[in-house]
């Protein structure tokens, strides 16, 4: 760690204020060029600590930057991990207020729900599939707090990986009998397909994103508990949205989920 506790707390407050009040900020690595990965995750954890102290609850976890499309779009090359809290959850077909957000984008995601705990190191897709209760479609809304949605990995990790809202829906399906690599994914905006892909875009197999999360947590002595909902990462590049847009995600064999921006 390169930052002291006081700086970590200040940066967490700064980034959380940007989230709660919907204003953009400059990348924190500009003022703190030698912060390291542990600092970045410590700031992310401090933002969560603030929310839990205010009564928010963790309702899921996420992996991000897990597909080539996303890595290329954001100019980075490693997956990142974050948490999801109660007020991020939007019901299927529900509305999202753009006034609460800065410059939102939507991503098509294959969502896992576990029935057994997963613990790294050494977690692999076999262990993930054995521990998966079901998969379902999910739209993630991301809203980097950084100016022009431009960042480096440490800045984005500290900002809880741009997390802001998510919508779950469609059909919950057990993984036995599904080939998650070849599942077709179609993201539509205002009735037009705007991004298409298949599950294999996520690290070759979406379960690999869950294994990577288990291994990341394992290195910190933590695990993915049974019954955890996890977004495995945008299958395609993210698509910008504005008030008035409606978004629908269809995933082969898993049905569809939608939301509207007001
Ligand atoms: C970082 C969050 C990425 C995903 O699914 O790749 C993410 C970002 O692109 O702002 O959630
Ligand atoms: Mg995502």
C-alpha cells in the first residue's frame, strides 16, 4: 500500500459524493500516480463501508472488463471486481432516472446465482458450474464517475468499477444442458439491435469470470458465499443511453429483460 488511511478515506468520500450527487471527477491517479492495486481496492472497500454504515446492504458481486469488447473499448487488459448494493437493483421493466446519473451506459450480462460457496485459489469453471444454482439475463448500467468515461485500472477499481444500477429478469436456467459459450446475446436500444455477441466473449467461458472473482477473493482470505448473485461482465462493448431510451436484452434460452430511462 502506498496511501495512508486518511487519504484512502478522503478519496472514498470524494468518489462516493460524485456517485451520489452525479458529478464527474478527474482520475484519482492524476493526484496519486503511485497508488497501487491494494490502495485501489481499499478505497473501493471504504466506499462500501460508508454505505453499510448508512444501512445499505450488499446484494451481489460483479466482475468487469472480462470481455475483449470491453477491454478494447476501455483500453485495459485485466478483469476488475466490485460489489452491488440494494438501491442499485431495478425491477425488470422498471424506470431508471437519468438525472441521478452522469453519463450512463448499458451492458448485456450473463448473471450467475450460486448455491454453494466458492473459494480460491485454484477455482476453475468446473467448480463454478457445480456451485451454480442458475443463470439469468441481466442489464448492467455503468456510470464511471470519471470525466468522459476515461480511466485507468486503479482509478476504475477505486470507483467500484463504475457500478450504478442493474436489472435482472428473464428466465432462471440451470447450467446443465446449456453451453454458456455459444449462448447468443442481443442488446436492443429503442427496438434496434445495438450490440450482439455470445457467452464465449467473456474470458472464453462466462464461468471463468466467476472463477477469477473467487480467486481474487481467495487471495484476500474471502470467498463467494452460497446464494450470491454475480454479474459476469459485459459480453459486448457498453452502449450509451439517455432519457427516453428503452433497452431490452435477449439471451438465447434465458429470455429477456428490459428497462427504460426517464
Ligand atoms: C468498468 C466496469 C466494467 C463490465 O461488465 O465490463 C463492467 C467500465 O467499463 O466502466 O462492468
Ligand atoms: Mg458490467
